[in-house]
């Protein structure tokens, strides 16, 4: 998601990129933009972003077998990050892939060792909320969590499958992020 303001109104654009698992090539790209009507509240991102994302999903000709979201799933104070919310609408396994840690009171983790694939668990009261995953040596780790219909080990496997040497992020969320910023620029310039 990317946002901009025009005439005292806030707009957002959601982009989805479908990637072929065999060759990591882009199969399809779609975007949907609209006015944002829900203010940003920490912990309630899905209420703000999911309407645009779900409208973008409707535009897809290719139906993915798995969705990765730039955000959290079970790694959330109420276990209901955007990846978990979305799973009930897309009816497919979902994974939350966050660039930064969303603080959860009482949750603890240690940073993983400095090698590709190293991970540690994020735990609160003995319950695993997600993982801290280092996708490359000498880079910041990412934070992954199950959305729904998938376990954490399988989530980690898929995330690592979609990581290339160009970025610490899986291409699924990286390409969508790049496209989102291009679309925001194009759309915001059209308003002028």
C-alpha cells in the first residue's frame, strides 16, 4: 500500500504481483486505488488497507495458491494481523512478512545468528507468535508469521523460496512494494 493526499482527502493504492514459484517470474500485476476512509490506528491496519487489497484481488485473472502480505498475521496482539484477516476473504493460505517488528507486550525474541536462513521464534507465555528470519548474511532480519491455513515452518520455507540475492524480502512483497510506489507516483501526478 502507498498513500497520498489530494484536496484534503487521503488516497491509497494496493498492488498485487503474482509470481511463478518455479522461476520467480512475474505472472500478473494488478492495482486498485481509492479514497482511504479509515484513519491509521496501530493494530488495526487491516481495516484501513484490506478493502483496497480485496478489490485488487478481484482484478486478478490468475488465482494464487498462497498470499504473502507486507504486514503481520498471527504476530499481532489479537493474533489478527492483515494476513490473518485477508485469509477469510481469499480462502487461501496467507503469510505475514514484515520489514519491522510490531511490538507485542510480553513477547520476546533474540536476533538470529548472522547467516542465511537463521531464525528464532517470537514467543509470549510459551506460545510462538512468529519468527525472526535472516534471509541473507549481514542484513536486517524480517518478521514472519502465519496468516491462516499454514504453519510457521511451511511459511518460513515459502518465504525463503521467494528470496533472491537482490533483497532481504521475498520477491512477492518486494515487487508489489516497488509497483505500489510507481503507481502512487503516476496516480498522484494525474490529480494535479
